[in-house]
């Protein structure tokens, strides 16, 4: 665990706790502390004629940091406090444990060469790790940390700070006096919405996206279920559905996609990833395990009313149906601008009718319904559905087809879909995102999941079958297992999860079998973990193998 002080690019100093709980430290040294020194070095006559080597730059940076504490590099470090101060000026964030490692009871002094050796061992921390730490403390997912939360954390945990120390930090950090510490305020952000839909056969489909990054940037991506509840303090029931986002880079063609990363960070129902991405085109593929997005079993005895007639016989949409249509509008308004473009409306049409609306039909729509900037307003969308009700002379059957396609049951409850929202932040350029498909969560996604588990998971060779390997990736909310079949034959594997407790798997069965093609990998199952869960992996992996010759 590192660091007593943490510097950010604005010059604000934050105590070590912000790094400590997550096993990393924040480094001004890699980007901020040495930037002015590198600039000075690059302008020197010597560097113009003969470019400095990496070793020379490291040595000169060490000396620059040392001279901010001592008058000469010949002076010795004679106390722990001096060592800590010198390391902080070099962009490190040493904890007491780190200081004690280099200043033992036998240590009387350290010289400049000793200082350089310590800097080689104590590497600075990246901006991506800084962002990861701050996101862990961002309870509202809005890019800021409330002063009250910051004060509570800094005085109760880690290397506890005094009230005066915390107040000094807050006064420096809150440049706009809004009671918050804004840590990604200046980053450029784009947002897009989408939805997971559960098909009749249990398959899940969702929107997929292309993202463009114009220049190398530190990027932060998040995905979380979209809360549509209009009741204050009442969350939408589908917020418990797990979400993930896989980021693949497009190389030369759409068919050649390289898995870059996936959302591993977690803050309640939100999952995120942060790191550097180079310029290029990236595919964003949302995913859910499907553990909590299942076909509804209980029958609905009372059907909600969608339309009614007044005393004159005029047809109206009921209040409940209008509220549902408003929620649907929120889901299909992918860019969140409060209007429906033809492209957005066609994703809705493809989902509900299987057909697209062409330019001529859209022109008629604009003539008859309320539009703004050639896009359909919320009121226009309501009137369009009222027209369809009138065309059916009040028969709601066609309206119910639309509702069922969007995941609603007869009680107007959203039970077989999970809307989500994706946020993308970048520090150097504004990202671009475009919805391109609405497809089954398979194919490229299956490959991406298998690749991520093989890269990050633990591998276990099956007893007696050296060509069959089970790869398992664990995080705090789910466990995914992938089977790798290196043999020339296909295999059938029988799985038994009967001894696992307080968890659900995406297959909905405790005992099942999977067939794995030769020289291939496939996702065996995903567990969604509940509180105090017990997953008997030993029992799960004692599998019965049945070989089938080709």
C-alpha cells in the first residue's frame, strides 16, 4: 500500500487513503511532476544536438526532484521525513510501510545513488489507476465526490487525517465551490442508450455500437441499467440485471476485431473500464449473463387497459399506457436528445414489426405528427400510437404486439428486457459513438468472452484429459467458466452444480451437458453471485467426459 500524499494535475494534493484501499497510488510523477522538467531538458542546447537517452532523462529527473529538498546532490538523506518528502517530489506516494522498507533501524543515511535505486523500484502510477480509485469513491456516478463522503473516508480509514488536513484538501479541490470534488469535469463525454431483449427461445439480443477515438486518450467507459422509475426513490426492478461491455478494435475490416478490454470495475449496478486507447474504430458489444433476465413464468390474470372512449366516442390512450409509451420513448431515444431520428425510430420498428420506415414514409410521419429538427417529439410518438389505435378501431391487439416486443407483460411491467446506458469519457478528444446493429448476444460476443476468460482467468486441466482445459474468471459479482478443447474430437461434458449455494447460473439448470467442437472454446456457464454465496467449483469440475469420434 502506497502514499501519504496524492497529487492530481490541477495541483490538488489528496491523502493516501484514496489509493490505499485499492492497492495502488496516484502518481503526479509520470505526467505532471516531471513534465516541466522534460520541457526544460528538451530545450537545452545539448538535447537539440544530441537527444537524451532514457537513462539520462531518468537520472536528470531524479536529480531535479532531489534538489527540491536538498541544496546539492552530494547532501545525504538523514531522516525518514526527508526520504518521504524527496520521494513525493519525484512523483511517488510512499506509505509508512514503504518508507520502513528503505529506512531500517540500521540506516543512518542514504545518498543520491541510493535515492535513484529506490525510484527504479517504486514505479509511478498511471492516470488510469488514479481514475479507477476515484470512481470507487464516486457514490453517485456523476464524476464527483461529495465533500461529506470525502471527509468521512479520509478521517475514518487508511492513514487517518485530521479535520484541518481534510479541510485544506477540500478548499483546494473545490474550485467552483459546489460542495464536490470534480475529478473528470474537464473530460469530453458522449452517451448512448440501448436495451437487452429476451427472445421467445431465451436468446438475448441487444444494440451494438461503433466508437471512434480521434487521438490517443485516457478513456473511461461505463455501462449500467437505465432507471425509468418515475416514483421517487423507487428503483426499476431490472436494475439487478448484470451488464458488461466488451471493447474490440477494428483492424482493416469489421471481420477482424481484436479484443482490447472489458468492464471490470464495479460501482453498485454500474460496470466500467479505464485505460488508454489509441486512435481508431472500436466496437462496443454489451453483454449480460442472462441469470436475471429470464422468461416470466407467473401468468398475468388481469390485462391492463390501453385505450378508452369518452362520452362522444372519441378514442384516447389510457394514463397507464401513455406512461409506458413515455418509458419506451426514453429507451429508443438512443442519443438522449429528447427526439427520435429516423435511424432511432427504425431500430424500434425493426424490433416491433421487423420492417424499416423508408424516407417517404418518414416524410408523411413528419407532416402528420409533431416534429422538431426533422425528428419526432415525444408528443408526436404518442399521437402516432393513438393513430394506430384508431386504425384498429380500438382493438388493442396490435398495440400489445408492440408492447410484448419491447419486453412488457399484460400488466404493463417491463419483465423481459433491460434498458441500459453507456457513458464514454476521454481526456484528449471527444469520442463518437454510433448504434450500428441490434443482434443476438453471440458470435463476436462469444469469442470476446472466451478470449477475456482465457486471458484473465485461472486454468485447470481436466483430470485424465490433458487436452481439455477449464478456464475460470472470478470477479465480485459473477464467475464465468470457459471450456477449451484442444483435441481433434468433439466432446460432451456433463456438469453438476448441485452443491453450489446462493448463486444462479445463466442456464437455469444444476445438471446439464455441453458439446464442444474440436480445437475450439465455448462458454460453459456463468454464475451470478448473491450475498454469502458458496460455489462448489470442485464438484462442478468433476465432470463426466464422453468422447465422440468424428
